[in-house]
C-alpha cells in the first residue's frame, strides 16, 4: 500500500476523531471531494495548509508523518527505564536539563491528550 499524503491526512484525522464530513465542512468542499483527497492524495498547497490548520499541526508534519515512528516514540517514552537517582548529579546544569526535559514531556502529554480528547466544541461539531 502506497504511503501517500492522503493516507497520512486520513490517519491524522482519525487520531483527532474527526469525520470526513467535518473536514469537508471546514474546507468548504463536499464530503466526496474530501474523500477523494484522502484516497488520491492530490491537493493544492493551500488545501494542505488548511487541512493542517484544522488538524492543528504544521503542513510539514503532515508530509513527514510516520505512524510507525509515532508508535515507536510513544512506546519508548512509556516504557523507558527508570532513572537511578543515586547516579543523578545535582549540579545546576543537571537541574536545568531535567527542567527542560519535564517541559518537553509536558508538551508531549498535552499533544497526545489533545489528539485523544478533542475539545467540547470539536465534539459538538462531530455529532452534527
């Protein structure tokens, strides 16, 4: 199966729990027209930018999206070995490093949460 941009858009849409109808409405096209974008992967740069905005990602992220890599990264984050606290050097450099890591992990959690639980407004649009 060819991994084209349409399939990447479809997977990201599904991760957001959006319907094709919702996407079509947001793009001001028919559901059939949107379905064709996902099936054929043919779209303009303007359409790609609009789809990226709806999915709350950058256009480049759609183009480089790799579902397998996403799952590997998630598994590595979840199943990473615990830190041996006796080996942690409590210098200012280490403190800054861990503070930055915590901030990055919080951002990752926020992104995963947003994908798993769309906002109330988005849920209302999906029901229609």
